[in-house]
C-alpha cells in the first residue's frame, strides 16, 4: 500500500446499547459514518479527537470487521479493509479490553 491519508474522526458508543457504536469521519467535504456493533458489551465512552489513516476514500464504503483495544485512556482499532483509528478517550475508563466488531460504512 502507498502513503496513508489521515482525517479527523470521533467514536461514540450508543447510549441506548452497550454494543452499538459509531465512527464519524470528515474527509474531502464529506461526512462518513461507520455503524458498528461490538461482539460483547463495552463501557460507555466517547472519543472526540481520533485520527483515521487510510489509503483511499473508497475504504469508507461497504462492510468491515473491526479488531482492537479499548484502553483506559485511548482506543485503537483496525478495520478489515486496512483503515486504522487511534484516539484519546474524553474520560478515562477503569479497565481496558480487547474488542471486535462488525459493521458498515455510509455517507451522510
């Protein structure tokens, strides 16, 4: 793969579900959102200042699996399409956990 692009992102676990979450990415004047579901419950969290790295905006489409870590102070995710995300949690958590998820991208 070539040089990676980067863009600002945010991640939030849905308030009404301990497994649903969204990733919002603003790139090239477009807002992309990943609608995901963790395989197990995770604590409520928000990451307002994350960064995604990717090879092509085409990675913001279709389905993708997710693996990574939700740490006490940050989050690190790798999507099956090669996109990566890292960010600092707005509020620290008491413990860290390995996460996996699945979901899909849409443009808003």
